[in-house]
C-alpha cells in the first residue's frame, strides 16, 4: 500500500477565497480550508464558549485536534499549515484571530515550526508592453513608482484573495519558492 503524501493546508477567509484558490492549487500537494466569517477571539471568550463554537470546533478538527484533549502535532493531517488571508486590514485582523487561536489550542504546531503566514501582494503595477510588477506594501508601491520612468502605469489594489488570477495564485500565493511566507515559531 503506498504511503500518502501529506499536503500543505491553506487556511483562507471565506468561500470566495476558497473557490479561487481551489482552481489554482496542486491537489496532490496542497489543500484549502475556508474559515467562515471571523474566528472567535480567544482573548475575549471562555474555553467553554470556544468549545461550543462550530467554526472553532471544525478548524481544530481539520488540524487533527479537539477541545477534549491536548493537541498532539502527530495527529496533524497535513505537512504544513499556512494562514492566507486577504491583503487588507480585515485580512490582517482575521490572521491575528486565527494565529491567536492556534497559539492557544495548537501550540505544538508552532513549536514544530509547521505554521506560516503567507503575505499576498497588495498592488499590481501594469504598463503597456511590460511585465506586471507587484508590491506587498504601500512603501514598496511608492518605491516601484519612483523607480519607474513610465507615467502610464495602471495600479490594481487587491482587496481579496479571490481577485488574483490563477497564474498569480500559483506564483504569489502557492509556489513555495516565490510566495512570501513567514514561518512562525
């Protein structure tokens, strides 16, 4: 019987991000899990309230855990967990809520260095007959604009993961060598 390869698991916010990423992932090595709405804030809710929250239950179960036992990283059904939220303030807040939850209920995941945050680009700069360039921050955008001699640059501001093309998803979000991912520990 062949050994099943574990997959990277991308945690995204909402069905639209899930659907967009599902079109771009390599199903052999990657999977996507959509968190619906904002995850409960572990700093403001009791353990019992979190244990009764369906979204928290489902996320913990997806990561091989439960509220009834201490989390064991050996139960993780993927090779690595990547938080990938929208490149806006709302996405930053969602990332913080997910990270807080995982830090409290899946601490061995962090200790084993199996958790990363993927930072999607915020801006796409396009000019006629030029390959698009991307910026991840306002500062990076201003630097690219100041270095460009081209005055006819179209700037696209991404608000959600669902806005990226399949090729952009591959390159900037999914491909390990070209995405901006930050390992958490």
